[in-house]
């Protein structure tokens, strides 16, 4: 058997199905390459089937051996050959330097994401439409929830019990001590679909929108831990997975900061690959309270909700990448966060990314054929995706240092914002002249400026312009 580097090896075994196999049976698999050993948790997949998944990070022969509390699952041995990665396989994304990202093979990762919270809960046709939309969109990350919200009545949830969509059933009939393998088989299939598109799956594990209806936001610490262990066992081997412990965690009044610390550390402990981990604030965190302490060692990057991309400069004082996953949405929703113009949203993108951060997209049109992309996916209607694609092309061409920062010895980038200056006064590194291009981020054009410049450049007095200088 062969598995490409950073691909997925799956071991399937038969074992006990009586009692509660999710809780009663432990399965672990030790994978070994020379003197390197990686231990992964197995999981129960229903109907007496147990699986373990592993993503090899070294080329060559790997061997494995199982250990289990069940005799039928214990002491199974085998091996496989890890081959070079395919042409579109750059490995998982990790932190590059202090404030940027790169794939495992060293390729720079731009992190231009979008939000589709519950697209995997929608009809098959709508899910396929979402994937088709993503296929032609510029986004390389999707934020998506595992758990339903209070107003939803899906056919399945991550947990067992009576199917919530059945006639006469209520949300309270789910069994939080068991999991629904069919739900997870579908969900991980969608994670694999995103992987095939080259898109990271930023998985939101908890959220505050349960409001006591389902009970998922107020499970016991032991049930929280068991849920996280099962999710990590099933999904961590997919190289495009990120962990977002919670969306708007500060709106959940059932958990304290100490609880979130503990749960983040559990994800860190359970995950043998150390996929990217963060936690996402609500807006009140920046209006009233102190945000989560992203300097804590179990956090890999800052996942922020805030309307002002200019704050990236201050947040970079924390030596971790800044990702404004929610900066506002293009659309016509009634709430202030959901009715930005394309001009305003794209302005915020340029503002945050030119300062060395990353910005996420959202769309919330509520009167179209498929409503509110941020909630259900479907079709993109806004003007911003095309302009974000243009932005991506500009940033992809910028020369980078080894730590991911812009190589200012070779190139500079100045975004002039929503003002309309008639000239720009520049402070250029080394005082030596640069050739400049005028970038119109609204019209998506790049126009060379004649001559070499060291300080002042005249401008056409319109907003949303940027200057790119090269030596």
C-alpha cells in the first residue's frame, strides 16, 4: 500500500458493538518511521467498525501497531510506503516566522478566507452549489461549524439519539454520550471536498448560539473532552483542517476563560499533528472587555472579529499571525455588520493586509435566491470576491523574506485608503529610488508611473489607491 506524503492512511478493524463503544472501547495506533513514532486515537464508526487515520510527514516505509482495551482490536500490525506528494499537495499550513503562514513545503500561504457557518447542514443541491461557488472564488479558507444553532432542526447532528428532524422529536432527545457516524461521514466528506479545491477547513467546535435548546453549550467537562477527542480522532489527519475552539466565545455565559484554556489545551494534547488553533471573540471584546490572551502557548494565531483593519499594526505586538476572520459582510442585512458595500469591505481587506495581517470575507444578502452566504453558502452575489481575487494576485507577486514579511529591500507597498490625496509623501528604505505602479483597487488596474521616485508622488485624487514600488 502507498500513501503520499501528507496524505491519509486509514486503518479499518472490526470490534465490539455492544454497550457504548464510543466510551467503552479505547483504540490507539502507533505509527513508526525509523526512530520517529506518532500515536493517534482510533474511533468507533458504527456497526462494529473501528477506524484510525494517520497523515505521514516523511517519505519512506512506515509501520504501525494497534493497542486497545478490546482484544479484537489489539496488536494488529502492518506497514505502508509513503511516496512523494502530488503536484497540488503542499502539506498542512503552519506559522511562518512570527506573523505569517506557509505550507509544509515552504510555499507561502495567503489566508484569504470566507465564512459559511452551516453549509454542510443544507440540502445536497445547495451544498454542491456552495462548492461550485468556491471553485471559482478567490478564498483559500472556509470557517464552518460542527454544531447546529438553536433555530435549526437538522436531520442529524454530531451526537446520537433520536434524529432531531424526525416528526415529534425535540432537540433534547439527542444523546451527548454517543456520536452519529453518519453525520461525521458526511461532514468529513465535505472537508475532503474542500481539500480537493485547495481550501482550508477552519472548523468551529463550539459556539454560543445554542441558548440551552440543544444543550451542546453546557455539557459537562467530561462530555466536552470526549467530544473533542472524537472530533480530533476523526478529522485531524486531513491536512487542511484548522481548529477554532469557539465562535464569539465571550457570548457563551456557560464557560469561563479557564474552561476555554482547558479545552484548547485538550485539543493541543489530542492532536498529533498540531494543526493551527485559535479562538474567536465577539465584538464586545473590543468595546468593553479585554480580548483573549493570544500569547498563550496553545494558541497558534489570532482569530479576531473587528471592523477596523488599521488595528492590525497594534495586534502585531503579539508575535503571532493576525487574522481578522470577521471584519464585516457585504450585503443588505439589517444588522450593522451585514450591510457593507463592496467598496468598504475591500477597503478593509487592503487596510489590514497591507499592514501585515490577513482578512476574511463574508456576504449577507438576505433577499436573493440563496440567502445569506455566511449562514448557508449557496451562491455569491456580491462584487467583492472579484476585487479580492485582484488583491490576492497583487499580494502573491510580492517578494517575501524567509519569515514571510515583505522584502522591503526589493519592494514596498503603500495603501492610501478611502481618502483622496493629490500626492503621497514616502519614506523609502535606504533613501534609494524606486519604480512605482499605481494600483486602483476599485477598478482593478495597475498603471506604471514614469520615472524613479524617492519621496513624493503625485496622485489622481480618488480613493482606494495603492502604490507598489520596486527597485
